[in-house]
C-alpha cells in the first residue's frame, strides 16, 4: 500500500473528552464526582476555591463547571456570575441549598441547571451530558459537499431586526452586536421562533428546552423569559415581544421569517 493510500485510510482522531471542573470545598465529594465522571469518559479537574477555578478558566478552560454554592468565605452566586460574564461554558450548580429562592437566583445568574444534594450520580451525569449537547457546535460539512449543501444547511431566523443563526447558536441585534445568551435562553428563544403567534404552555417549554433528563423546578421558564425580555427587548419595549397569557403560558408576538446563509 502506497503512502497516499495509508494517509487516506487513517482513521479520524477520536474527539477529546469533555473537560469538567468540579468546585466543592469537600474533597470527598470532588473525588467521588471525579471518579464517576472519569468512568464515563470525562476529563476532570478537582478544585476547592473560587480563586483556583478562575486560574483554571484562564489556563485550561473547561467545557462544564459543577459549582457548589456553599464555599467557606466565598459567594457561589458571585462565582457563577463571573463565569457567565467572561466565559462560554456549561454551568451546573450542585449544592445542598434546596430552597426555591436559591434555585431561582441560580438560574437568574445564568446556570444551565441546578442539582441539590444528595443527588443520584447517574442523574447528574445525564444532566451534564444534556448541557454539553446544547453547547456543542454543529460540525461543518465536508469541503466536497460545501458547494452543494452549504447554501441550504444554515437557516437564519429573523424578527424585529434581530437575526438568529441556529447552527452557530448566535443571536445578533439590529445594531450588529451579538447578544450574550445562555444555552437555556437560546433554546427557549429558538422554540418561540419555531412557534410564533401560538400560546405555549410552561410544561411544553420545559419539555422542549430541558427534556426528560431534567426535572422541572418552579418558575424555571418564568425566570428565563424574564431574562430574554431584558436582553432582547431593552430597545423596543420590554415584555412586548414575549407576551404572558394568564393561566396558559407565553406567546411570541413578532412575525418570524427565515433565510439561508452560505
């Protein structure tokens, strides 16, 4: 077999394992999670302080952070907010705080999911995988297909001067600036854009955006709708695009059109 044949028949390199940072002040918990996640193909880093996490974010940014809120002398919500302001990664809060207010605040600062202790390890892995799937970029088509497929493979959705590139998970405003949406916010907006002018129940929105792997918590959709209204409606009347329908759910009012990008 010739050298070119050898090159053509070489298998594609295996994808790198997802990197998960585990921040908890209890070493027993980080070791338990690291061992279990490692057995499911994840690369893990165990951390015990917010400062250590910030250093890791600069040196070796993880794909997903499992964050405990109850860190001695540190505010877990502040750490979560810093992650959302400076890095694009998955964020799952894993904590002993089961109060509904804490759950709502965790979602408001941008967490993709919220898991309370004690938790089932299999469920936690399922939730982690669900977040990573929502974050995963859509692979580009092979070069040989690009001239044939690309023109119809990248749908763009438009409303009120905004453009949503679905495969790239990019939302651009009328001023050309990209909106900083979390994975959950983007998923929710996408569902609204697919069903404009229809009343969608909270249960339907939870099922479509979070799936059966994630159990619904009180006010999850309400919190995300509030964040979308602030991020998308600041210049055109907050709350006018996503309308509350009492006792039924939410309705996305603007007209939505679609085009294709090359």
